[in-house]
C-alpha cells in the first residue's frame, strides 16, 4: 500500500460549509501557510470572510462543486448536515477527508445508532421508526421515559421531544407524524462529557482532554476542562473515542459526546465528524488547537501535542447577550465587551455573524485559572458581565 499523500503548506484546503467552525479552521490553516477556499450556499458567510476564496452555490450544484474540488488539493467539511450524495461526485477530483461514508453514517441518527450497535459501542437502547411507521409501537418497544428524535438534521436540541409520561405521547405522535425517527431510552445522567479525537491517514491518533459540558435549553453553555469526573470515566471516554475513530476509519477530527450515568457508565450519545463546540477550549489552553489538528490530520502531517496547558472553561456567547429573546422585536444592544475583556484571563472569539438572534451562537470566550472550579467561577462572572 502506498504511503498517504502529504499536503504541505502552500497547498489549498477546501472547506465545505461556511460557519464558525470553517472560519476557525481557515484561520488556523492560514497561520500555517495554507490557502483556504470555502464552498457555502449562503453569501458573506463567517468562514468566507477569512478565506482566500468563497464560492456560493447549493451543495447539489454538481458542476460548481466539481469546479471547486478541482481547485483544491484536499477538501474537508465543517458540519455534518451537508448532503453526502454530492460528495461521491468529487471523490475522484480531489482528496476528501473524512470520507463521505463517515459523513453519511453520522449525519443520520438511525445509521449512527446502527453503527454503534454493530461495533459494540455502549449507547442508550433505541428503536427506529420509518417514515409513516408505527410510532406508538416504537414508544412501547423502548418504554417511557424516552426521547423521540428526527433521523435527520438535528442539532442543539432541534427535532427532538422528551416523552416523560403517557400524557406526552399524543404530542409526540402529532409532532413526528409521517417522519422517520429514532426513539431513545431516556438517560437520567449524572453529567455529559465529550472528547475530540484526531486521526491521520496513517492511523496516528490523538485524543484531546475530555470536557465536562453543561447545557441550557439543549445548547452548550459551559465546557469545563479537566472534566470533574472520576479517572475511570476519563479513561473510558478517551478509549472509546480512539476506538470509534479507528473503526470508522476517520481521517480528520471528530467530536464524540457521552452520557455519564449515575452508576458511572459511559454511553455514546452522538458523533460529529468535524471540530466540535466543546473543543473550542483547545484554542487557548492546549499546545495544539483542534483546528490546527484538523489541518495536520487531513494534510497527512504529524499530529500535534494535545497537552493541556491550564485548566480552562469555554462559554458560548448567544444572541441572547444582545438582549434578544425568542420572538422579540426589540433592537439588539451590543454586549459590554470592554467589561468582559477587563478580566485578565479572558480570551474572546467572535464569529463575524452579521445578525444576532436568540439562541444563535455568535462567539465564545475562554477563561483559564489554576483549577477547573476557579475557572468556572470566573466564567460565570464573565458571562454575567455580558
């Protein structure tokens, strides 16, 4: 077998998707001497603002996608809701990492759960219901309490509904009528953690320190590193992330989300074959950031150190910080960035999005401190300043 191709600085990296993950990837790549082209249906996207070239066309525009691919040495993607089918079309035109089959598996909850089950990865009990299938039967199979989730296009709690008692069943039957869904056993977890894993074409693996995650309204609010969980939980999460990356034949970076049960079990919740919101702390607290690691992995370079330099907490900044609430018609009020940045250990990252909206991720900040608890206290104080 021939050695994997190496794409050295000066090469062109193509990024499918123009959101904040693509933006931070482009910034890391440019710092390392790469050119970056972005393909995104929506013009003036966050990633395009820092890229060398921005192409705006639907992902299903095969001619535009092929032309884009021919102008890149290697292509990756920054979120998993890109349709996998068009990526087969460019497979012979450029190097695509991760492979489209990884995207196809992980972007659909049914396929992802089946993959976890087939590979013996611990996960919550689940049942699948096809479009037009018997949702009530699926609910009976899994049992109540449970969570009903659309098979496709779900993130930040979108497309899902908790069914905690029999009284919740009619709402679920109405909401998901005719849709393909996955019904998952409700896990009364002690906490949620995640691990970002990187793998190179040659099989080199690195797992970043595990993050403890706190969500509010299904959106990540705080990521705390080191995670305040037993060492056995950290070890199991790291080992599972590495095993999944190897068995799915990942080339690139993947976020692996876990539930930690009150009995100490570690269950895989979701896979995301790209950089992950909970890994943003790596920009300011690790030797190598997850974005630089993605560049190294897809370009066939040696992976960087994942050593944690300091305890850290990452805080998402939502459109709510502009004083906005869902359905509000009031004008946004710019947050007090100066007050936040008066805190000496705060680092601010804004994503260049033109319009703040309630619940929309507009940026994040990190806080470093001698301990995770101290960093969390400072992070909460910084959040209050906004």
